[in-house]
């Protein structure tokens, strides 16, 4: 397919199921329709170009029983390249622990590009009372649409070269493989030119996406040119290979399995993966550099985050070994937006010790004197970091929040005259007893951050 044939992707959301929602969700539905989903749609339509469908998109009810009108079957939905049906409060999805949303595709075009999908939204988990909560929902749904577009383990065997030839030979055969959790499964395994298996230095199995653009982007991200590809999440995934970026390496990336305000960076990596699917041409101006581990070098990728209970020199900007307690040091999170505390806890007496907060297994234990110590974020391989996970009711201290001044004062902490809170501020560690929120400016000519 010639690049000149690619045009901005057209996305259609179907809101019909929202019409039958309980009245208590009226505000949720209205906000999704009028503000959040239009922003999500605009983001992806600006981010991707596609070989547009030449005719109306006809829903196949055998594969996608989510259609809301028989006209979706015949004559079809005109002027669109992707239709997404929206469902709210699905019991199978929203009944699970802390699930905010889920998504999948159900129909493909002749080149295997997903053309129809469904997104399940758990409205009881939505905070629509402030701009921060609304922004969280927007980034969550940007994440879910990426899965529909093709960033899922189930879609990787269908990826193609730019000329349309399949990366994995056809017909696709079922193959028995060992999954990241050690179980055997019979699946459609992507070819080695797309997905490869590897092991960490502690023997933990993972799969990584090794397509060409992904390899280039991930090497640049970490300044580590030994990397073959981008590692996929290997814990608590509901599939064999992983459908998210590994949180140990990509915790600030939108397509990691971490759902916090710090993971709002849809980076060139996600766009590279979608481009390497063969279905899209990416507009990388829509991407943001993911700050976690950026330029940190190969030791960040290959070595333990904690060595004999201590933070290695290369990891001091990202990891920590201060056990969480009242009076524990407050420092900036790795993204320099929040004041936070180290999320290292002793799982023996952690008061909220329930799933997903389970103790680290043998290959995730970094403290020889106490094997029950670990970071709360299990998907980050229990590496402790200055985290936004709310621990024992701790407040999120967001330097970009203009109202944070009152929260800090209410906590009995004085603010300093030099501090500024708002959209143009970041968190900077200091020798004044806590980090400071300071207005900053990126000086491109000097390649410096000026305060």
C-alpha cells in the first residue's frame, strides 16, 4: 500500500447503550459524550493515518454481537475506519477487583486491521468531580483504544510488513508455548521477527516486541543499544505474552499496566508498535517522551533495581529503600510532578495486605535480611520507588495542582515563598526538608531546565 493512500483514521463511537443507564449515571454519560471521548477520538485521529475503508463498514454479527441497529449490518456504517461500541458497568468486567475499563476488537479488514471494537467502562470507578479525575478517565480511554487498534497479544500474530505481507506466515497455526506465568497454552504464536521470549537476570520469563521501529525507539529511550525490543508485562496478565509494556521499565507510559496520574505519557514506543503492525502510519508529534528511565543506560534495563538492600548509583533517580512509615522522607516521584514517599513496605504487617498487594516471590526479593520487603507495585517487579500509590491515606501532593497549597498547609507543612503551584511547575528535590514545587522553563538552546 502506497503511503500516499494513507489518510487520517476516522473513528466512530456508538453511545446507544448509554441511553439505558440508570439515571444516577446521567452526569457520567454526559461528560463522556461531550468532553472525554471527543478528546480521545481527536487524539487518535491526529496520531494515526490508515488506508481508509473504501465502502461502508458492515458489522458481522457472528463476530461482533454488540451492534445496536440492523443498519450496522446492512448497509453498514459510512465514513469510518473504526467503530467502537461503548458499554457501561458490565458485571463480568466491573465485578473484578479495581478494574476501571477494558477493551477488545472483534472484527478485522482484509489486511487484519481491527475495524470494530468494544470498550467496557466501569462508571462507579470514575471520578468526575474535578479536572484531575476527568483527565484520568481520558488517559484511561486513550489506553483502551490503543488495545482496540492492535496493541494486544492476540493481535500480534496478525501484524504485517508495510507492503502488506504477513510477518507471521499464513495460515496461522496453533502452537504450544510456555506463557509468562509458566503455564503451557496452545495459541497463535507470532513469528520470531515480531515476538521473542527472554529471561531477566533473575530467571523471570518475559516476551518482548522486537519489530524494527520498536527496537529503534526503545534503544533511544534508555540509551541502551543492546536492546532487541520492548519488554511486555509478565505479571497478572490475562493472556500468554502480555498486552502492556513492562512496568519495571515503562511505569510512566500510558500503555503500561499502571493506572496513576504519573502514567500519562503516550510515548513514541506505543506509536511505533502500532506503526510496525503494518496498519498505520504514526504522527510522532502526538507522542510524549516517557521520563521513567529515559537515557538511564543499560544497567537500568538489565540489572536489579536494588542490590543487597541498597539502591545502585544508576538507579537513585528512580528507586528507593526507605521503608514507608510516618515521618518517612518525602521526595519527588521519578516524573518530578508529585511529592511522594517510598512505597517499600513489609508485607508481613502491611495493613492493606490484600490483592493485588501480595508479597514478593523468591525471584523478586531484593532485601536479604527481610524477604517480605518489597515495593507495592508488583507489576514493576516489586521495585520500590517514590510512588503515587496511596499508602495509608497519604495525600497526593501534585505540584501542577494550583490548589495544592491548601492541602500542604492542612497537613501542617509550611510552604515557601519561592514555590509556585500550577501547570508550569514541577517537583524538585531540595535540602529544605522536603521537595519544592517550582515554576520551570525548558531552555532548548542551552539544553537545560531553568527554575
